[in-house]
């Protein structure tokens, strides 16, 4: 059974993209998709808290989970942006190399 890591490493480059771009896009998708599902579920549950009868401790735990999911989404976005910026800097430096 192939692992997700293997699928990321072997994803074919899309037309008009480099293998590096495809890798970054695939990693971004693999990290963001589950976080989006988790955040959406937590948003839905916390939006309906007024109509439910769960304990204050459970409300607190859901709020913590939602807050930390948002923090993780921000961290993923920040690191992917840093990776993209490093790639752009490396490409610029490579293009300035003498022939």
C-alpha cells in the first residue's frame, strides 16, 4: 500500500509547472485539506453551541480545538509562503549566475 509521503514525492508535474512547483502545491493541498475539514466541522459545532446542552468543559475544549486548528492553518500557510519565497530567491540567484 503506497504511503501519502510516497504519493507526494512521485506526483507528476502538471503541464506548465516544474516538479518543484508541483511538489509545493501537493504538500500544500495535503496539509490544508484535512485542516479545512477539521476547522469546518469545529466551526459548525461551535456555531450550534447555543442550541445544544453540552457541558462548559466541552465548550471550552471545542474552543481550544478550533483556536489551535486556526493556528495550525496559519503556520502551514506561513511556512508554505516561506518555502515559495525561498524558491523564488533561489531561482533569481540561479538566473544571475554567469554562463
